[in-house]
């Protein structure tokens, strides 16, 4: 049984010292030892820039092959018989590696246009409150704006954000205007009101709520992947993808 497989699926609050150790395992330390074992939700689930009471939430709807829900974005047919759910944080290097593996896999790409498998993304902010640049926080809020304004551009913006992830150990990340430019270059049609929402973190409270939801669901490390409500794990991100595809085709 792998170290990841031995982890409790039930969320358990951890002391701050342990949380910092888990943070180091998700990219804040270039010597991080194990892929796919990121951070606990105990601190990140409640920290943020915007009060949930004042939160704006993306409109829940289906546009093309993208469906926006109360806590996630689904790529593919939302009524597909099989569902892959990915819990991820934009500043996690292992989340990025898994995304790159899935984003370049022909079978996964085909799922987006078919009716058999859908991929649901739950973007959390476990790492943002513990970094100076708050890339996770601001990137997740930007994705919420895109989900609200131009849902079909959301998958491309997700990929662009992972490509823009700050290097581990750096204090600086993309500015809000650079994030806006990144989203627009990826194809998102964002007007002045959307730009203001990004700069003002108008969807920050919604990001907090999604993060708290993931913690309550027992997501205590990232990335965490489920197929039809069953946890899928592996030693590497490539192993996880292989296991996901095997589970889908069973």
C-alpha cells in the first residue's frame, strides 16, 4: 500500500507544524519528496480576502461542453454515466503535473466531446493563504470570473494558469493585470466589469466556500482524484492517470 493509500479519507484537522510540512510537499520546497501529497485543509479552508457573506458566485449553467455547478466546473456531458472528479490547487506542482498528463492524453481530450465520461474540476485554495503571492487564491478567483462570464473558455484558462504557476520558493507571482491578460490570451471574453471583479476579488468568498466544501468532503491532500466516488491513487501522476483510465473502462 502506498503512503497516499494509507492516508485517511476522512478530514482530520492537523497542527500548524504538520500543515507546514504538508505544504512543503506541494511545491514550496524544491526538495519535496513525494508526488501528489500536498497539504491539509485545516488552515486554507477559512483564510481569504473576501467574506463569504459578500461573495459572488458563478452562474450555474451549461454552455457547450462546460457546466458550472455550485462548487465546480464539469468538462464533458454532465449526465455522462461516469464521472472523474479532480480536487486541485493551482500552486501545487503535482496538480500541475496531473493536469498536464490529462490535458495531453487523447482519451481524456475525447471525453470532453463525448457522452460517456465527464471530468469535474474542484479548484481549492489550500496553498494561497500560506504564500506571499497568493497565486492559488487569485487564480481560483479568476477562474470563477471566467466560469461566470465565458464558461467555454474555462478549460483553456485553467491550463494557462498552471503554465504561469510561480516557481517554488519565489515571493512574486503574476499581477492581477497579468492574470487578466493571460485569461484573455487563452480565449476568455472578459469585459471591464469582469476585469474589475478580478482586481477586487469579487468571487473570493465563493472560492473560500468551495475550499471549505472540499475540506468537509475529506479532501486533506491534493491532487485527489475520484472515479464514480471511488478514490484513485498512484505513485506518480502518470500512474494516477493510468488508474483513472482503467477504472473508467472497467
